[in-house]
């Protein structure tokens, strides 16, 4: 009799299990879909596909012989624990008002963006607030982490550090209130044969850390690297396991970073926090609009400002357009921070509805500050920046543009215009061009909305 294998390889496409790894699932025929996982200890009645899922579920509930008894919701006891504030303002804000004890938070982002830095700062803050914090680094030696800590403003001297990659060791250690794992790609469990960083390892380790968080009430932060392409064994495979997913974004050449919540069981998503990378770590930026509008040239053509709504917080952003005579061949369309198909669409609308032809012009569009403009509410500013470049006429720097542009050239109202106008007014804007129908009844002080129906209507107001 051969000894029973401890792990199996399951096809992520059809759920079939295989005793050993293969490049192709011989049940469904898909390539590269086999992922290692521990063998279910009790055979499940359904067998096959559901078994692994049930195994994962069972593990997180009551393994170890306990039988779970259902309760009436009304008789569930216990008070919601207050959140822990790190004191790193933007970090707390993105989490929805601080850390929820016993939750698991994934911090994803490209290598070098600042994930280790921010978590070390968080560790220092939590430790000095009296929460026992353990920083487990599989990427850097304790000395390297110490050298980094010395650059930071907060004193991280009391944070516990452990250079370890074996999961079993790190969760057996010391019972911290906060566990930081940097990074999930370096962690492995002895129960699987595959290498650290493989999908099987990453998933299994994350699931166990999650269970550890729930069972012990430990708050767990894990770092996950993503590559430019989105990463195979990266944060994407973990998003459904953890409570909260934060992504750290930024342009390599710029010193500000955006922390974005893309999943949050304990707060709203799409909230952003803005930081600046300094010589002493990451500094929360109190007023992002100020940062993004800071370097604006006031009287150059091809620039228009809009107010984006990121989560619940409006942020003013500058859009730059440049239309320049093209050389030979097909004119170029280059867009940074804005969907290039949306740009093509707007160019066609500008041509057809406002008589602006771009067929002989190269078009460059840039959303300033490395921000990604995804809301249609920014259309009007994009169209205006482009028209301003074509006419070579600058827009008054105290104007803001809010509106979605339709295929007919019509300008549509945007959501929550009152809050956007509020932010614009706060930043000293005095005129807002927007859809007539979208003008809120309560207007913030200092800003005067101008209703426009179509882009033709707007351009005749601006450029004639
Ligand atoms: P790091 O946190 O190591 O990135 P990640 O963990 O996401 O890979 O950040 C690395 C970059 O940050 C590196 O280029 C150095 C820079 N940095 C500063 O500019 N100031 C600082 O105080 C620190 C600690 C790092
Ligand atoms: Mg790091």
C-alpha cells in the first residue's frame, strides 16, 4: 500500500482533483489550472468539486471537534469593539475610521511603491499605542528593517521583528495583537509541496492567516506584490479571502502615493488616502486637491479642472490636452490616466458636434498627478482641455467642469454635484460649467454655476 498523499492538485477551472501536478487538466482540458491544496481529511458526501470548498469553509468555522450551535441573531452577545486609530490620518480614513481588531487587511501594490514603509509606520504607531505588534519579514533581514525604521519619524524601537517565512512558526509565536506579514509571496506552509509564491501556497497561507485572525482576534496585515500585468499569484487570488483590500498606487517618478480601498467589509470602498513619500517615510497629505493643482500653469491653453469623486471625497484634478500637427501617417492618440477608447469617442463627438477636426492632429491627454480618471463626470473637462488646445485659448484658472458628454454632444448631470462644487469652492474656484439640470438647489458659497446644454453651447461661451 502506498502512503496517502497529503496534498492534491485541483483544477481551478472544473474542480477535478489530480494526485500530481500536470500542465493540463485531463478532465476539462484547460492549461495551467492545477493548484496544490491540502487533502480533505474527511471525505465529503458530495465528493469531487464541492469538497475543497467545503473543506475551506469547515476549517474557518469549527475544526477541532467542536460542534457549532446556531443562535438566534437577537441572542448573539458581545459589543462591537472600537476601532484602533493608527494616527496616520489618511490610513485610518481609507480603512473606514481605523483598524477593526481581528480583521485581515491586504496591502497590494507594485514593488517599491512603499508597502513595507507604510506598514512599518503603522506598526510603530500601534506599538506605541500599546498594541503588541509583530512584524514578520520574509523579504528583508531584521537589520534591513531596522535601518528603514531609523529613517522614519515614529519610533519603531519596540516593534517585534521576526525574519521568518514558515507560516506555522509565525502564527505560533508570541501572540501579538497585530501581525504584519511582509510579504505573502514569501510565506509557505510545510503542508504543501509547491514553492512559496505559487497560487496554492499563497491561497492556503492567506486562508490560514485569516482563520488565525478570526480565532485569536489578532489583526493581520499582509503585503502582496503585484506586477505591472496584475500578477499571477498576487493579490488578485486573495481578494475574496481577506476582509479588506487596499491598493497602493503611484507613478514611480512622482513622490505622492494613493492608497485605495477596493474591498472593505468594514467601510466604504473607493475611498482614497493620499501620501507623499519623503526622506522620513510617508506623510499624509491633508488636502489632495491642493497637491494635484499645485503645479498648474495659470495661463496655458489645454488645461481644464474637474472634481472627481473618489469614494466619498471629492478631489480636484487637472486635465491636460495637447493637440499638435502630426507628421506623416496616422495621427497619434496618447492618453495617460484616461481610457483611450473613451478618448477616441470624445474626439469623434468633438468633430461631429462641435466642428473640431482632429484628423490631422496628434492628440495627447494627461490626467495630472498619476490619477486615473474613470468617472464619466470628467468628460467635460477632457473635451474642454482638448478644445482649449485646438483654439490655443486658455481657460480661466478659476473654472471647473463637471459633466458627462453624450454621443449627441449633450452634457449630462453628474452625481453628488453639491459635494464636488463644495470642494471646488474650497479650492477657490468661482465658476462651474455643468449641466443645467445638474445644478443643485443648495449652492456652496463663492461658486457660481453656469448651465450648459451641449459642448457647442459651452465652447461658444468659452472661446467666442
Ligand atoms: P518600500 O516600502 O520598500 O516598497 P515596497 O515594500 O512596496 O516594495 O519602499 C521603497 C521605496 O521608498 C524606496 O525606493 C525608498 C523609498 N523610501 C523613501 O523615499 N523614504 C523613506 O523614508 C523610506 C523608508 C523609503
Ligand atoms: Mg517591501
